[in-house]
C-alpha cells in the first residue's frame, strides 16, 4: 500500500514548507481564507464534526464533538490550546509536523479559534523540543508579519494571537488537564474531571485542547471539505494518520497512511523494510507504550481505530514500537514500568505506589531473583491500580504489562527461573 | 540571578497570560541559564519577579526534570533510555559514556565540572535510536560508540555557551 502524504507530511513538495511563502505557494491558508470569506464559525464547527476526525494524541475522541462542548454563552474568553508535549514513548510525529509543516499547524489553531469564538491560542511544547520551538517561533513571527496572525488578520474582522509556551520535562504535562495546570504556573498534575476543559479549562475558561496532528488536520478539512476528507479511511476512522515506527525494523520513521487501507504486516514489512536477516517479528506496542502489546498472531490487523480495538489494543498515538525475536519482553516490560514509575506525578496513591511496586517486582525477576508467585503478585498490584486514579497514566502503565504477562507467559516464567540479564547490543540497521 | 534580570526577561511576555503565575516556567528556565541550575537565591528572585512565595516556586521547580536544584556540569548530556532506544542499544551507549567520563553507570557529574550525564525518558527521536541530547540542542542519533567519543571531544573543545539553557 502506498503512503499518501496528503494531509500532514507533504514530503513531495519541493520547497521549504517552514517558510511562509512556500507554504502559501503549496495552497496553504486557503482554508483560513475560505472560512473568513464564506463561512460562519458554526459552519467550520459543522465541517469538523462532519469530517469525523478523531483526536490524534491518543484518546481518539471526535474533535468536532469536543469543540461542540464549549458553552456559547460564557462571559469568559475561550481559548485554543495545542498539546505539543509529545512525550508518549515511541511517538515522534508531532516533532516532524512542527519542524517541517509549522504553518499548517498555526492555520489549524486559528481556524479552531474561529470555530469556537476564541481570539487566543497557546501551543504548549515540551521543553526537550527546543529545536522545534525555535522553528515555531520563526513561523509565528512570519505569520504576524504576513497578516496571518494578529488583529484583523487577512483584512477580516477576526483577531487571533498565538503564544508558544515551553514545558520543562514532565510526561504528565501531555495529559490535558496536567498541561493546563502547568500552563497556569502550577505543578503539572491532572485535575479531577468534570469539569472538563471545554467548560472550565485554561484560567477556568472554556478551552478547546487538541493534539498537534489533530489541529494540523483542520485546514485540509476546511479547504477541501469534510465530505472529501471523510472519503478517506473507514466509517469510524476517517482520514490519514501518521505512524511513527521505531525499534527493530529496517526503516524506522514517520509514515502517513490512509486509515484502514494498510495492515500492520504491510506497515512493518513493505513500508518499514521488515527485519534483520535471521530475525522476525515478535511484539509491538502500536499506539505508543501505553497500550496492550500485540503478537505475531495480530500481524494482519488493519490500521484503524476499530480494528486495533478488535485486536485487543488501541491505535493511541500510533507510535508503533516494534520488537523482533532478539528482544526480551520481560526486560521491555521492566523498561516501561520504570518509565511510568518515574513519570507518575504522585497525586493518586494507587499510581504512585503501584507503579513503584510494578518496577520493583519486574526488576527482581529480570535480576534472576524472582519467585513464581511474583507473577500473581504483579497481577494483583495491577488490579489495584486501574480505575482508581484521576488520569490515564496508570492505565497506560498497566496495559502493556498486563497484556505482556498474559500473551507471553512462558517468557515471564523463563525469566523467573533464569533471569534476563543480557543487555541489548547496539543494533545498527537500516536508514 | 537577580529579580530585575528575570523581570527583564518576562515583562515583554507578561500581557500574553491572563494570570501572572503562568510566567513561573519562563522565569525559572531563564534564571537557570546563569549557572545551569537554581539555588535558593534564584528561587527567591523568581518568586519576587513573578509575585509568588519562594516555597511555591520551589514546589513547582521540583516537579520538572529539566529544572535542576543541584549543580550540573557545563554541558548536560541526556541519554534516552526508553524502550525504542533500549531495543537499539542505549544501555551500551550510556555505559560507554559514563565509563569514559569516570561516572557511576546511571549517570552523574564529572569532578572537573565539564559534564553531567543523565538518563532521559523518551526524547521523541525514536527513529534515530539510540539518541541523546546535549543541553537543549537538537537531539542526535543514531549514536554509535565512536560518535559518542567524537561528541565528547567536540564538546571539550567548544567554548562554554553564554547562557546555559537546559
């Protein structure tokens, strides 16, 4: 199946899309011009709704519905917040979009603002993406100079400002309410919901918060129409999606594909060049690390939201981490447990304590000091975390490990008996 | 860093936020560029510039990985240790770097104050695993052990940056 760079990546365009004139030459800002000239805000909202586009950050919630939750009669100003805190392990799509196609993101934020009656957008970018933040700084400055941001933009009566805000290193600030608290100058800990951000988000004002990739979709939907967009993909998974593929494939990278068009097998073997000679697929975490693991049995899964759910996992952020048969599922699980323990914000006791115990038990299994009852202990710990916390981090910690323990039981039993001390060698392969 | 210097950095962006407290991260990040970390006087100055107590400022500063409350080396090398990089050999990269610099295997700072090596969570460059980041420069990868050696030599020869953005 071919890749189709029609919404996000535009790699075929000969010019530098991070420069305003090139973006305009490629048809950029057609959507915004069309909206300002011919469409009421509700028309834009309707197009988003009709397109079926779902949130690309991981949760997959329909964007149009999320935007429609904002109250129309609020006395407080509404805000658009772009979640550019891309920190989900294995996910690096927003990085490429921001670096090589920043104006489409800016245009999408302005259009989202127009749709919900907002005049101010914030981009919250993770501190580690300083290189991309500087690209955005330049793009924002060019957009102001060109009249694509500011008061009366494109000679309309619509005003819109964008502020870039840099984080300082915390996975939990990618959780939308953790992000809002961080942006408000607090510790970035998730909030109790409701109220949802649509009602009381940034500064307790109505707020539409969406991922970089989601907002980057908006100009294309508005310019080409929701009906065109919805012809791509399946009924419940419209459009294209950028898959970030990493790990043991020959050609890791970002690949934009039409949803439902392609199977995991085609992605791994045809698009990503398969595996090193003598090795083959063993496992993959398809939606970033916070989803149940898939095995060779699932390799014919179609790449869309509903097929992933049928296979027992989630499409998530489509940060697809792939492991071949040289990798150790127990060591991989330990590495993920370490990550979630480190990134648990500490607000909810089951997550703070549970992720710590998950790591401890997995560590002793890997070190060859495990006991057979540790496997039941692990299950018991995980059973006491899910559903007892404020945000999705803890569920994300449990999902890959609970599934690995279920689907690769023999590997865990073997590790209890023998440990798994071997370190992964440097594995130079592919481009 | 003094409160006035911090005000000089945040005053131009003050009107972009409905509440002044949002200036705390820009203020902390800037205050840190002087020494590469924040001491008690820096936290106090940030509090004064933003209008918050020192205790509150410290409670925020301790939340974030890239705000340092202990001295760091002149250059901070963050080696990604998450799953995609592990599968491509980051453990070997980390132990090579720490071994070469005479540091504990999980990272630390060199006695001459030149380097801090630390473990980082996913840096978002999994297609270039194993990867690492120097200060807030663009993340580099895939790093071979030879690349790591060359990087250390290049950093030793390079002048210390004027501002230590972390």
